[in-house]
């Protein structure tokens, strides 16, 4: 952890000034364990210290209890944050619990404005106390009245606002960055002073941009004094990718994500709400768009960001969020990006194992002028089944019926489900071995090395069949991750496996010392009604094979299409069409059985009858006309017509009909 972030965290983990109810016995027990653990830590007995800290985590302290520990032991927790490893994970666990307390209270603008008045006191002690209280009680929302004061006519008040914002640490960073876009020159100058004092590297790109492009000479001069020369376009692009990739130093820390972004009109700084899951993506997008304005070629990176956001929004919409309009707007914005850049974005998505984004980008290129995009070929070679099959479908739509495409389409027909497992483990070897085993079973794997990224991945628009966690992770205990995922209605009963050498009955998970792919797949729950994407993929693959067979390229998939006749009707219908153009006599019995199966719907049975007629024309293999005659008597016009045509093609015997007027 850098010194910059450590100093910011000092303010973040300070005492809360909220009024709250405390379970005194619980708080006292946890505090005692913390004191004992710190004593052992200072004596070099790290195993004993870890055991004490694990006892605290296992006791699941209430948010208010966590706040009480922060109040009593701020310096101790800061020491553990800097120490790294499991000690840092423990400190972050307490921090995460404490920060959930009072988030709604933070947004009281009138109360924040009143509290900010103390920041302009003539007494240093009063100012210090007011700044501390403002930061702790209102977080980033406490920056609003201070940013307004940056444009005040009174110079002493402006300087006091600069000082107060600089002392708020990471709480002030995002609001101040937004304020750099103010139309008020004094506000922009003030933000530069604050950014300089904060020393947060995430401000460097914006300062460089202001140094070269601000319309005011004083602002340019001030910014130039804070940064060395450089290319602002490249710097903004790099910062955007840092947000997208959740860079531990230049990305957005989880404790900074309040589900808001900031905009400013003159001196009026305002927060606007958006889903927490897309905050960092929006920040990445803003940086990349600015880099593009400055001349950088960020099209492919923007395509990846948009696709990721579309995937997240799809997941939120499926979960019941009223975001359909936002989803449509983001998807349309993606489609307006140069398709050469979307193609490169797909290359990057596949290479980065961005599964959900890869599928969105494949959809964007599907049918785009019939061009053989190279990104689709890269996706076709992916080891992730949903990615490779989606690419094969898109290529088939463009008339590519190569052996690789046909093979992938045929494999897609046998998909039993799109199964997804999240692995959150910093042990690269262990995670890679397990991922390979799962991929061998046709299971998609999404990996993360820490809890924060694991929680981000959780919202990428895919259902999840199991989670695998290390404990502790580099930034969180498994218990914290499990608490978060259990709050999502999609994952209330999803199997969770936790690597640990210790028994922990308090975890809502399966604690294991080792794990293999078969054990995980054996714990999968039955698919619910919403888990139909595997049918959609298989149906699209069957449709692609039907077109390939019509054009003379489906012979290699005959066995797969024959087997697919027993699948869902929307799959079987296209498989039957394909067999009519590519099948041989061996497929006739299965098609005849499908025609006779009254449990299937009429369109799929009609498709089977038409396929038998085409099959006879090609191979001379006929079936008993009674199969068709019986189906014709059921009263469905489409089915009767297909069966009548098959009888005629096979010369199965004329069935006369007369006309009468009742």
C-alpha cells in the first residue's frame, strides 16, 4: 500500500461521530480480542495474533461494534493495513463492516453544510475537529460545501476550504476531480491546490490535461507547476484503463464507491446516482472519451468498457432493476463505435477473459456487413464454451461454414447448460488447475485474485453455479465476500467452497482443504426457469447448422443434429431442417419418431415431416405412410400440409378429398 493511500485511510478509519446502539458485551469481547491480538503482534507472535483476529471475524461483529473498535484502535488498524497479508485483510474486514453504518445519513446536504461551517473557524483546534467530523459523518458528500467555498470572494475562506479538502483524504478525491471541470476559474485553481496536497496519483492525468488545455492562463500555469511534461491523451487513456482493470493503486477502492458520480455547475457540486456496479466503468469511460477528444485512439478500449457495462446492466435488468432504457442506450452507443474497434475490443476481451463482454461484442459484430472479423476467429478458438459457440453462430450467420465453425456448432447442440463458476483465489497454480478441470467439463470460469474484483465479477451479467474462495484473500476474509453475495437474491443458495485448513462452522459455505471440478459440478443446483441461455445458444447453433446444411456444409454435424431431435422444440426444429439437407438414411427413424410424438409441438413435427421428404429425395429412404396419415388427422394445418407433401414425395398413396357444402 502506498503512503498516499495510507494517509487517506487514516481519515477513513477514524472514529465515527454517529449516534448508534452498541451491544456492549459483544463490543467489549471483540475489543479485548483485538487488544490481545495487537499485543501478540508487537511481540512477534504472529500466529497467535492471527488466531485472535480470526476469532473476531468469526464472531461476526455488528457494524456498530466495528465502528467502536475503529474508535478505540485507529492506530492499531492502520498498522495492520500497512503490514499486508492476513493482517491487512483483517483490518479491511473491520473497515468494510464499519463503513456500512450510516450511508444514508451522509447524504444530508443541509447537515453537511452546517457541519462545514466549523472548517472556517479561526481556532485551529475547532477547524481540525470540524474537518474530522465532516469527513467521517458525510464522507465525499462533505466535500460539497467546501467545493462551493473554493469560489468564495473571501480569500481566507478559499484557503480554508483548500486545507479542509486536502485533510479529507480519499473522501475528497472524486468530488474534487469533478470540480476541476467547473466554469469558475477560482474553483479550478482551488482544486489544483487540493490535488497537489492530496498527492493521489489518480489526479495526475487530469492535472496534465489542465496544464496543456485549460482555457485560462492562470490555471494552465498552476497546473504546469505541478506536473512534468507529458501527453495528456495517453495519460487519460492509461487512467481510464486503470479504472477498468481495478488497478490497486490507480483504480477505485471499494470503500470509495457510494453509487454516485459527480457533476458541477459553477460552484454547485452535485452527486448523481447510478448502480454501484457501473461506477468504475463510467469513470473509465469518461477518461477514455476525454483521451479520444485529445487525439488518442481509444476506440477498442471504449468498446470493451461499453460491452462490460451492457453485460452488467443485462444482469441487473434480469434481477428486476428498472434499467431497460439505460441498457438500450449503452448498447446503441456501443454499436456506433467503429466496428474495426469493436473487432479489436473483442480480441482484447477474449485475451483478458472478459466472458460476458466477449459475448456482447460478438453480438455487436454478428451480421455487421457480412465481414469476416478476425475477432470472431479469436473468440471461436476460446476455451470458454459460451464464447466459442457464440462466435461460431455469428460466423455461420456470415456464411462461414469452415470445419471449425461446424464443429463448434455441433458441440453447442449438446450443451446441457451454461454453467459458470467464480474462482477467487490468489494462489495462481491452484486456481489455474481447478479452472482447467472445470473447462474440461464445459464449465465457464471467471477468476479474480482478490475479494474486491471477485465481487465486481459477481455482477457481470452472468448467473453463477458455484463460488470458490480462498480464506483469507489479499484484501478481505471469505466471510465478507460471502455476506455480500448472499445479499444478492440470485446467489442466496448458490454453493460456496472455501479453502481453509481450519473448521469454520460459522461460514455459510463448504470449508475444504482441497477441491476438484467433479466435486463442484456435483454441487450444482437445478437450473431455474431463468437459466435458458444454453437453450438459446443451442437453438441458434441448430439454426446455423440448418443453413450450413442447405448450402452443402452440414455432413460433419449429422450425428449431432440427430441427437438434438430430443432436445427442446426450438432446438429440434432447426436440427430437423438440417437433417433434411445433410442427413442420410440413418436419420430417418429418429425423424419419423418425432413426427409421431404427440407430446411435441406441431411446428417441430412439421419440420421433421418436411425433412423426411427432403431426405427421401436425396437418399431414397422412405418411412411408413401411416406415420404421416395419423399426424394429419390431428387437425393442425401446418403439420397436415407437411405430412401430405411427404406422402406425395414418397409416393405413399393418394388420399382423396371431396368438396361438400353444408
